[in-house]
C-alpha cells in the first residue's frame, strides 16, 4: 500500500494562490479593397457569408469599399482575421474575381 503523507501532520504542501493577469488579445481589421472587376453583388455576398453581416451592413460596407477604395469587413483576433481574409479571397478566386483582403492591426 502506498505511503501517503497524513494531512493532519502537515505533510501536504499548499501552493500560494497566484493571480495571473490576462490581457485581451490584440485585434486586427480585415480590409476589403476595391477593384474594377469584382461585382458589388459578390462583395455583399462575401460580407454576408464570410463575415456574418446583415443585408444592411453588407450593403453599407460594400458602398464604402466602392466609393472610398477600402472598407472594414470586421475586427477580430489575429487567427480569426487571417482565416476570414483567406476564406474571402479563396471564394473570390474560385469565382475568378481579384478581390483583395488585407489584415492590419487595429
């Protein structure tokens, strides 16, 4: 039978509680860039399908991309931002659109 230290004899050490300070992860913007070939309808579709935007949000962001050259599709932690950016560009590539998505720190 194993020999366990008796708790009453003080044979068990208790580690002091340490407070760890958790920091919020840095956030990154996923930017959609305007081009002369990707249709407005496709940009709206990408915003809805990849970035879970409502009809109104997707349309507003698409107009910003069209009129100003760039628009923010969403703001996420780095891994999610890069995954969504790649998903959007792969979807565009499969439809032969040159849609460009970039990720930059907020």
